C-alpha cells in the first residue's frame, strides 16, 4: 500500500488504513477503515471515496462512491473469551 501511495504521489492522509490497529482483516479491512478512520469526515460533508482492495494472486477490486451525511456507528471492541478465561485458571 505504501508503494502504491508513493507511485501515485498521494499524500498519506488520502490513503487511510487500519492495519496498525486491527492487522490484516482481509475483506473487512475496507469497511473497518471507513468506520475507524473516516467516520467523522463522512458525517459532515459530501465526499467521493475510492476503495481499493488487493489480495492473493494479484486479485483486486476498486469502487468509487459518493457519500453524504452518513451515520457510522463506533467500533465496539469485544473481549476475547479464551484470553479472558486464562486468568481464572
């Protein structure tokens, strides 16, 4: 992603990701990035968004959409039951 961003000469703020917070979540990465990084911006103004996903074997998909005043819920973090149960043993 960083290489593509540099080749296209896009500023980092135009290429949001959530890998640092959630890791590689496969097909959920795009909606998770929208919810965790763009919700405030999308609640206020009309925006054009281009979403690009890249996968194994050079698979890819791109979507361009125009959104305005959408309501995006906050991310709710759930505890890992197995991890939480280990401290009880």
